[in-house]
C-alpha cells in the first residue's frame, strides 16, 4: 500500500493521520508505521522492505504509472470541490465523500456526511455538495476531513487478487 498526500497536508488533527509522516518524516498509527517518500526510489524501497507504508508527496499521476496497482481509494473527502472521475485508474476504485456517483466517479462510494456517515453505496450517488456543516442538537458540527489529496494504492503483488465477482460491475443496493 502507498499513501499519497500533498507536501502541505490540510489534516486537522496531528497524531491521528499518516499525514504526520509528511511533517515529521514518519508516523505510527495503531502499530502501523508510515514514512515520508519524496522520490519513486524511496517508495520502492519502502515497499520492498515491507516495514512501513510510504507516504508519497509529489504528483500522484507518476505514482500511478509506477505501481501495478489494483485498488485506488480516494479519501480526500473534499466538502466544496467537484469530484474527479477515478474510474479507469485501477480495477477497483472507492471514493469517499459527497457528490460521487457510482459508475461515473468510482465503482463504490462511501458516504461521509453526517446524514449517511459510513453508508456504502454501490448503485447510486452520495449526498450532494452543500458546502455547509450539518446542524447538530442546535449547534453547528463540522466533520473532520482527511487531507485533501490522500489516496491509497495497493500493488497487485502485495494484495490478494480481486475475485471475479468483485471485478464485475457492482450491483445496486438500497440505501
């Protein structure tokens, strides 16, 4: 697995994200170690050693070209930005956030708004962009978002092969 992030992550909580590796050179979350990787060679070395998850901080398209990846998880969860199409970058794409349409943006969508938090969507769309925090018990609550460029990639040689069922178009499931 490789994590991609911006050189200046917009993470909101230090000590709770692999984005700390961007600032500090390394991070440990729940016993899993991550290291900052500024070059493709550093990514390859970390993957070969299998002792840490590399957090790559350059442009992500060259990273896609280098990896023989199978799965892409777009975990940017941008509240106000129009989502980008991710289908075509991997055999299985998973998008987290608002305004994502299954079959257009990703194969599977995970709802991240307070109204549907954690719902896995395989045949519709996530809630639309509103740009505003959700009201909660008379006060405004804002969901913590992950860094705006976080993406996860799993290499074919490191991840189990997707089953034939998982490669087929996802079936529609009620929300």
